[in-house]
C-alpha cells in the first residue's frame, strides 16, 4: 500500500536533514566522474536475456564504434536468475540463459575492454518476481564482486519490510563498499521520494522518473507509468543543481532506435539527454541497428556535451509552449544550446547570446553539432526546426578564428 502524503513528506524531511549533516556531497567511490555510458538489455529484450545476447552485444559495441565513442558498460537487467536462492542463500544464474554463469560472461566482456553490469532490487523480489536483495545485501554484493561485476542497477520492487528508501539503498551502498570491488551504483526508485534531494552520498546516479517508453509524449501525470520523452524532459527542468561528478540525475535509459520514435525524435531525445548530463545507456538492439541509429548514438560532438562537466547540468531557460530553449555551460567557457520544437512544425526558433548566458562580444563562433558546420553570429542563435526536433549548437563568445571546432 502506498504511503500517505503526510508520511512521504516526513520521510523526505528526514532525508534532507540527514543529507545536511553528511560530509560528502557525492558518493566517494571514485567512479562515474562523468555520466556512465553503456547499454542495458531491458528496453528491447525485457526478460529475454542470455549470455549469448550479452556477449553478442559486447561484440557489436566494439564493431559498431560505440566503444570508441565512449560506451563502456554492458548491463544485464532483470530475469537473469532463478526464482529461488541456492541452499546457502546465494543468487543462482538461470543455467538455461547463462550456462557458464555470470563470471564467464563478465570475463568475456572484460576481454573486449568493456565492463559488466547486473540488476537487483531493494525489496524481497525484483520487478519480474525473482529474489530481491533486501536482507541479503552483503551476501549479494560479495557474490557480484566475485563474478567481476562493475555496475549495479538497484530497483525498487517487492516488499520493503518496513525499511525506508534511505535505509534500503544505503545498505547496498555499504555492502558494495565492503565487497572490495568498485561498482557504479545506480539507484532506481523511480523518483518516488525525490532522490535528487538525498541520493548524492548514496549512489552514483538515481532515477528521477517512472520508466521511459519510446513515445514522444504520453500526456499523463508526472507519476504515471510509462513516460514519454517530453514528459520526462519536462520533469528534469528544475533538477540541474542536484548533479555533480560522481552523482547524476538519471532520466532513464535511451530509446533511440526503439519503437515509434522518428529519426528527428531520436536526435532530439539524444540531444536533451546529453545536455542534461544523463547517463547515456542505450536500450536498442546493437546487433541489428541501422546506420542512422548508430550515427545518432555515436555523434561525438553531442557526446562531448554530456561528458563535459562545466559546473552545472543543462537546464531550460525558455518554455514558450511551441518552442523551448535549453542551455548548458561548458568547461571551456562555451555554452551548449538546444532549440527545441516540442510540437508540430516547422517553426523558427531564436535565442540571443545574452539569454544563453554568454558575455557580450562583437562575434560569436557557432558550431552546429548535428550538421557539423561552423558559422559566425553577431548575437543571435537561430534555426528552422522541424516537428519534434532540435537544432543543437555550441557557442563561444569571440571570433571564429579564436576557437577550434571539437573533433
């Protein structure tokens, strides 16, 4: 049964109080200093996961150029294990899906120069009904460490046994620390208890929303399941102050190449997630993706925006209904800019250098991150933007000759 609003507010207040007296503002494990990049099995395969799929995906990550573009983690989601623990209480990989176990898959992935992620839940069961980790945190974390796991996605299903969100997620944080193996720790509590207010010293990233779906917009309430691209983007607009190196808002995995998204919608989705410093976790079938999808996922100029920490996550500076402007300060003094058409177009969108936060200059160097072209502006950044699409730029104050375009 869901907690009452009064109870939830009390829990949130307690979490905020504890955070105020916590010395570290980010989890002190030295990991995820930029947002993690990789792949996860759930969006395309759900419970149809296996060693064969994971290893073939690792192969594809290398041959497609995704590894070279920065994608590292190959993450197994739910349904990888049996419905019951072993005689000693250990988690048991499903022998039909993983006949050589998880350790062998981890070794295969590591030989490719990649890292392996796995999934569990902070309740009595996973979301698909397999054994959860509550009460077994130390045992499970030690088992993951022995297998060579590098990343844990920790979900929020099953019975919580009366424990708070903070208690459940901190227990696994401490168990991972005690395991002796560094693991990126991904909290997946769906934004239920405003984790952007308390999760920085607990995990490396925390979900801010219900699960994503490959739709542009669902027009459902903020806590509804599932969420479209623009539903989620709207939820992120006020969260930029919460993220820092080692601690990231997570608006859920990428749906580029999945479902009903057009190429323009996929480019807009990828652009927004990059500007939001979101973890870039692909959710499509890497083995069969088209060149168009691969080119979106491996656009290094857009990826560079995601991987650059300039002091603040991207945020929205204007929402005029039919047009939006989003910006992100970059570490070299430039500003990444998205001109977004959330509705039917085409529509002309314009922003000024002052609006995006750049100092006055006679000229501004403008790099189009999707067309890979350079231009000079005298203070206006403008484009004609198609339906459900973006124009994305990186802008420097000063003449074009004063700056080198990113490679």
